[in-house]
C-alpha cells in the first residue's frame, strides 16, 4: 500500500492505494456525449510509463527518428512531451486538492486536461494533478510525477494491500452494457490483444479456439490476415490451466498484476489479455434459469428478463488498437506497417 504526497510540502494527496496494471482503456476515447465511468477501481493506482499530458507536438514536427527514440514506430497524430510516470487514481481517492479555475478547459461536458494540471495542493498551492471527466473520457485523476512522490502507507506492512489490489483487478466486468451493447472495456482490451496477435501471427492465418475468444477475435483476424492454411494456433494459458499443447503457437495470458507485462510460457508467443476478461474466457459465468438447489415449485415460472445478447458483431476498439500497434517495433515490417496505415486511414471500416 502507498500514499502520494505533495513534493513541495508533504501534504497527503491520496488515500491508501495498491498498485495494479494500467487499464487497457486508459487511451480509449469512446462515444460522443457519453459520460464514462471511473477508470481506476477505488483503492488502486496505476503508473503510465510513457510521457503524458501537454505539451503536445504533431507527428510532422517530431518525425520518425525522434519518435522511434521515444518508443513510437508508426505515425500518430501527436506525441506528448510531458513527464513519464504519471500516476492514475480514482477521483474519490484524492485528498487535499482544489481546482485551478483558469485551467478547467474541456471539449464538451467537463475537464479534459488540455490546459495542463488543473488540481493544486490545498496547503501550498502547487499544481499536482489533472482531473479528467469530460464526455468520451474515462474519469480519472492523473498525478504529476514531478509534483508528487509516493510513500509507504503508515501502519504495519503486510501483503493484504497487494492482495486487495489484485482482487479489485480481477473483479468481473460484464461483456455487455445494460442495453445489450458490447462493453467499451472489453473493446479496449481486445484492441490491445489484437495488436499483439497480429505481431505474433507474422502475417499468417490465426486459428482462435471456439467460444467467447472466437467472438472477440475471429472476425477481426480473418479480415486482417490471409486465411490460407496452415494457421497459427491460439490457446488460453495461465494460472490454473494446463500447459499448452505442443501444436500451440500463441497463448492468451493474463498480465502480471502490477506491471501489466505478459506471462511468457516457454516455446510460444504470449499475448496479454486483461485479467478479469481472461478469467471469463477461461470460465465464463452463465446465469442459471433456476435455483442451484431445490428447483422451482410446480406451476411457477421465472419472470426475470432473459439474459442480454449482443446487438451486433464484436468490434475491437480501433483507437486503442492503433495506439498499441504503433508502439510495437514489429510494426516497421512492411506488411504490418501497410495494415496499420490502412486501418488508420479507414478507422471505422470492417472489422472496427
């Protein structure tokens, strides 16, 4: 467990929080006029290793050589030249901050951070964080790594904080929203995984196992890759599952809880899949039409609504997909760069 304090006066700025992997949807922009939920679960924080926030420089000004030094290997609209290492927390976990009125710009319904840090330390007035709650953005507070520092939480040191953080990370996110549409969290996670699947494919066809994984990836892979066989085989792997068969080439695995890096089984290419979604791919939860024990009394019928079913084919998030693919060195290969540029020029075409 940790708390973050102001680097200027040591005032406490957050509740006690546990580190988890950076959510896939941190770079997602979803819908228009839609107020998205909170990005981070209460009591957790995540670190963004890349630079974030203003100032921004357009790709035409940065150029490919400088971009590659910053870990970006294909064109993007603009690159952040802010400090790396920003810390994301839930707005409800902040303490002792006040808004900076002259920095409260936004595009539509709230704050989007365009003017730089918009939260100041209540004690000393130092700008310490950016509140983001505009429509189409996941609500969050981004602590400025140059204005805050993390300290161990007071009290006895135990493993409970880390366990609590992992439990929150594993909380199940329904694949569908309340109206039968696909969850934007699932679309973002699939966008990240799809970019890694394409790299692991090396330009060959990819065969995904039947079930929920097929719903997420089969259409996109069949659209973006050649369908000629033999195909590379994908399987689910990770804690509690047997080792992949000898014929498996690619595995979908949950990332490590704090770093977000994929677990790497020997002899296969590992593709990271958000932990709570991976758990549902391996053991999908299904609503039962009758009680687990006892059955229903004679003549009594359930009048609950039927389980929701998706209204449309699943589509990975194209923005998250491109953000991820542009930061994988393999995108410099001609076939993959051509695919990247095609999706970038037609972002809403099939399969997105």
